[in-house]
């Protein structure tokens, strides 16, 4: 029997809310953005989706009940939306305050890092955030100051990061 995990997926133009089967290791790969190269592709399908445009693009259809997203290139970030998915994203490392531009988004957060290697870790891997605030930077933004307690981001889309 599937174990549904509620998650949100941040793409370049949408925030997708839905469920994955948390008991399926292939579905949980959406939280394993760290260390994935663009040549290491997979996909994950979310069920029972709700689609929220973050800019001026419309929802493609009102009849969408599932959404398949490519990993890593289709995912900017993954946001756990229940206790089971949060456990998958949680890190036991220290945090450091930072801001970043990830695709069209400005994100302010506490970044989970090993202090001595923090610049190298975020430059080469996906990484986890705590207490993140997400704002789309484009003039058509519909997503401003969106706060989430945990998030895993894909450094493939990282345009710049600075520690405060």
C-alpha cells in the first residue's frame, strides 16, 4: 500500500503541490538533488496536484490530476509538506544565514552546511535550507515572501549565493 507524502515542487514557473509514494525509493529521489549531474536524469510523478503559477503563465489545463517532473533539470526545489517528507529533507548539520538567486527566485534562508566547506558544498551539490523565504524576482511575480520551514534546492539553477 502506498505511503503518501505531501510535497511542493518549485519549478521555473510553477509551484506544484501534490503527493508522492514515500515508500517508493524512486519517488523519494526527488529529495536527492545533491550530487546529481544533468546527465543523471530521473522523473517523479505527483498525484492529486494543485498548480500555482509563480509568474504570468497560466495553468496549462484545469484537468491536470498528476504532474511528472524531470529530475534534476525540471526541479528548482522541493518543499516537504508533512512530517514524513520533512524527515527525508532534515539535516543534522549546522546552519549559516544566506541569500541566493535560484533561477528567477530570491531565497533567504539558513543553509545546512559544514562551516569549513560551506562555499564548496553549495557550489557543487544540491543542498538543504531551513526557514526559507522565497520571492520571484520578475515583474510578473505572483510569489512574494513565501515562507517554508524546510527546502531542498537544486544548485544546477543557482545563479549566486552569499553568506551573511
